[in-house]
C-alpha cells in the first residue's frame, strides 16, 4: 500500500502525464508561473473560487472543504485524486 505522499504522486502523474521528480510533477500540476508556493496557492484558490493571500490559510480551507474539521493537514483528506 502506498503512503499518502506516494498516492498523491501517483495521482498527480496520472493527470499530468509526467515522470519527473516529486517537485517537477507538482509544478506541472499547478501550472502557471512563479514559485511552487505561488502556483499551488493559485491552484487552490481556483478550486475553491477563493482569494486567499497565503498558502497556509488556503491549505486549511481546502482540507476543510474536503471534509476534515481540524488542523488542515493533507493526511486528513485521506484519498487524494488530482483533477
């Protein structure tokens, strides 16, 4: 059984058709330009139709939108499917 990071990596690769490093695959998934954090923030804001200005707040909002109610860690989301 894959760990949560391995499962997320597999899901990202399925969507992006990439086989780079972990960071390269995520950069491809987030698209756009800028740093990884800037790209991920934009991706989360688009998904949530929000305008968060910092990644930690956006991440907590995403986790809560996915049904978790506590601190907002990725592991709380359980299964991860990139789309």
